[in-house]
C-alpha cells in the first residue's frame, strides 16, 4: 500500500511533475481551455480572457509575496506601467504590438528594480506602504505627464496586429492570453524549481538564515521584484490591447488589494493557487452581479440599493474564506488529497 | 436525377442563406414585434452612484410612462441596466454583455466621460445608437462618432457663463476672481471656461490653484485663495469639494461668493455645506427639480410621483432631468422610424433633429451631418439653505463652442 509520495532522485525533483496522471490532466485542461471560445458567447469569452490576463499578473505577484515573502500593495502600478508602455510604444512610436508586449514587461521590470531597492531595508507593513506609494506615484505621473500619457483623458489603442492578423475579437485576445499564460506558468514553475526559486523560498522562510547559507539577499530580492513586475507588465500590456482604451481609473489602488486577496484565496506560494484564486474572485464577482441582477430587475425599492450590496457580499465571502480556510483553496485541496492518499492513516 | 440534384442545390443555398443571415425579413437587433430593448450602464455602486441612480430612476419613469401609453408604435420598452462601479474597464465589459448577450437596440447612458470613451470603439464597430446626457466632453463629439449623440454643455461653457453671470447678474465687474480646479481633464475644461470668461468680461483674475484628484483637505488652497483678496470663488470641485471649500472658507472667516459647475446643484452638496451655505450659485444646463412652472419639469415630477416609491423619489436629482431629456430624444427618433425600426434609421432620425423641444428641460435639440453635439443653454441656480432647495435665477443662455 502506498504510504506517501517520495521523490528519490534529483532528476525527479527538477521535473515539472513525476506524475503522468497530473500531466495528462494538465494537457486536458489546456485543450478544454482552447476549445472554450467555440462554445462561449462573446461576453463570457471576454470574461475568460480577463481571467487569463489577470492570472498572468497574479502569478507574478505570488512569486513575490507567496514565494519570496515580500509584500506588495503596488502591483496596480506595474500593471499601469505595462499598459501605458504598450500604448505609448504602439501608438506614438509605431512599435509592432508583439514586441511592445515584451518591451512593456521589461519596462515594468525596470520599475520593479527601483521599487525593490527599499525592500532591502524594509519589511512587512513598511514595505507594503512603500509599494503602495509607488502605485500612487504612478497614478500621479499618468495624470500629470499629459504630453506622454494623455493625462486623465486616457489613451485609445488600436487592436494588436501580428503579420496582418488583427486581434480584435474576444476569441483572438483569449487565445493570445492563453498562450502567454501557458508560457508564464511553465516559466514560473521552472523558476521555482531552479536555484532562484529555492533561494526565494529561503528568503521567505528566514532571510538571515538564507544569508548565512550564502544566498545574496540583494540579488534575489531585487530579482523577485523584477520578475514579478515583468509578469504584471505583460498582463498590463495585453489588458491594454483587450480594452483598447486605458486611463488612470483602470488602475486604482483597490486593484492591488484585490490582487492580494486573489493569492490568499487561491493559496500563497502556489502557481495553481494563483490561477484558482483569480477564477474564484472574478467569477464570484460575476455570480454576485447575476444574483443582484435578479433583484435589480424587479423594479422595487430593493433594486435601488441592491448594487451597493454587491461590494458587501463580495467582502463577506472573502472574509469568511480567510476565516475558515486561511491556506486558500489549494490548501484545502492538499488536505483532501492527503486524506485519500494516506487513508485510513490520515490524521 | 437532375431534379434531385437541383433540389439539393436549392436546399444548400437556402441553408447557406439562413446561416449567413440573408433572409429577406431580417429583424433588427433588440427589436421584436412587441418590444424594444434599451440598455444603460450607470455607476450604481460606490460614491458616484449619486449620479447613476438618479439617471437610472429617470429611465424607469420614462419606460413606465411610455409602456402605459402602449409603447412606441405598439412596441413596449424593456430596460436592461448594468452597474459599472465607475470603472472604465467594467463599462466596456458591461457594454459587451448588453450588446452581445442581451441584444440591446440602443443605449441611454454609458456612465461617465472616460467610460464613454472606453466603449467608443465597440459602439463604432457595432453601430449602436447612443444618446449621452450624463457627461459631455469634447472628445465625445470632436471628431464625431456616427452613432453617439451628446446633449448638454461642456464644463468650459458652464464656467464661462459663471463669470458672465457674476458680472451681469451679481454686479461683480470690479471684483477679484480666484479659481480652484482639479489636476485632470475635468479641471482643464473648468479652467478653459474660467480663462474665456476672464478674457471676455475683463475681470481681474487674482489666482488659479490646482488641487490633486482625490484630495480631501483643502485648507492650504483656501488660505492661499483668501490671501489673494478675491471675493468671487469659481469652484472647480467635482461633488463634495464644493462643500469642503465653503466650510474651509467659513472656518477662516472668508466671506466669498462661490459659483460652481452643475454637480454643485445636488442636494447632498447642499446638505454637506450646512452651516457654511451663504446661498452659493451653480451653473447647470437643466433647471431645478422644484421649477415645476417649466412644463418638462412638471411632467417629469408628476410621472416620478406616480411611478416611483418614496425612497426612489428622494433619489432624484438634476441627473434625472438630463437622463429624461435623452429618453425623450430617443423616443422621438424611434417614433419617427415607425414600424420598420432599425438602428440606422434611428441614427438617421437623430441626425435630422432640428430644434426638437423637450418641454423646457433643455434648449431645443439639434444635430446634423457631422454634428453630434446639441448645445444646451446654461443657467444659474442658487442654493436656498433654509428651504433646502435650489432656485433658478437666470434663463438659459447658449454659450458657443470656442
């Protein structure tokens, strides 16, 4: 009888997975996702594309917060940098869209490096405030650097063109996001298995101990900020192509807090947790919208204030989740898996 | 054999025709024999819900009124409203939902200024008629978008009239003027009107102070404004800012005449100002709800009393009247199209409107080829803190686009 899951060689340890069933399910999931736009209407395809785009940014945030233990409330700032970099590069400098996506990631990574510098001296709440300040600064720069960013009027962006094909439809943006998300997941999983990922985990668990073991805190902390910002920048770039219009209102501070709630609900330090968290929060939002819509359509007094209830319901679900399942959905999944793997000896 | 093959070809052609949707009697999106589906996106949650709810309530009144009359050309109206929380990305998502899932025929309201810009590519692509009266910005009509029709006045027009009003009606030709404005495109538009007014009426501008979006404390700006020796404050506040300016002014003993733009003409602003309200003025393009001697206001308020409950009735404000004007304009275009209702017909009829009267709620509505902005005359209202109402103090005057 199987009494646990043991990895017995280094090769197995660096493999993405040593479980063929898991691999098969992963490919089936990708296949299902690839077929989804064929059965979904334009609205739901657009919601799913938003899930995929958000997941790219959230994986980046989870690498920083969940894996490296560096809190950030300023990821809306990196998202804004990515979106505006794409808008400026494609609309004002006619840089091809696909190159602009990559460049936007690198530009956001550069800002990540700048924000990361204070992280060498700050921890916890102090770091949270510093990163939040970054998001505020970015918002003010966008509003005031009118010649570059069009100020609060915002930017209208042409659809992404690749070899004459226009990514105008929701399905095309969905497929683009899916491809980039798959690459992001593979990249993040491999990073976590490399010496970089192990160094990040070391820093998260005990930075002084990690330093004693020879891990260069400066290099790895800054790298975590840069990689995280890179993914957020890429997400911002695709978001710009999806929306075709960006302005400062799309990157409020609340977005950074919502992003943190996604990784907490999904599971800190877990790539699949990041994706599950995004799905949970975005679809919860839709579920609340549909539920409140039922009452809103009745035309009664309740319909007047029902939309205010949305935020309340949304908040209550998250609070209850954190109270009863602080390890997130992936934590619960691990518990269930362990229970059945070790049954009847689970305790 | 030949006959069988011909039948097959005919059947194939019919199927293809069906798939491509080239059947001769193709129905218009959002229109059936007995209903027309109208979409609306409003900020119904969060602090801007003050605007969105009032707009949505007016649509409810209009729909109830029209449906009780038997609809337009025999078709009853159905409203599908969505909340965007005042986030442009959400506005776009909701517009997509309303267009592709709910198959709305037209839009009455697409939230705020940048929110309409966010959905503009979608509206252009889908050719959905829109009447916008909630927030008018020059980017909405310059360059013109074929299906988007705007009615009202820009902030620039309102603020230019603020100076004219102060000079001609309050006798403040020799006064000193100061402006406090927000550091964004709204503020830019406010300042545009202020500068136009200063130049046109030759009044003395003693200072212009910019504040940051989202700022809550204005003590520094008010101190600086007072130090200029100004006695007329042109307020570029958004909503609550107007009240905060006056409260700060009272705190430091600055006796000033404040003139704000149309959002100052909201009961919550008046309520927030309690104790500091010296009878401030607001410039608007719709009259106060209490001005029932104007036929349009009376008609709307009577219907609102009939179709809304007490709580809903209390939620009405100047945005409701603006929304009602948009509804009347849309109704007229649909009416003119008759039985064969299509989006292109509505766009054509909207475009051909020439001085269409809306019961004195706004100036006559006029569009034209390449003209997607019907300018409405602006008027001044004064706060009556004792009665907690606003009183119209001037008749509407059209300020041209400069």
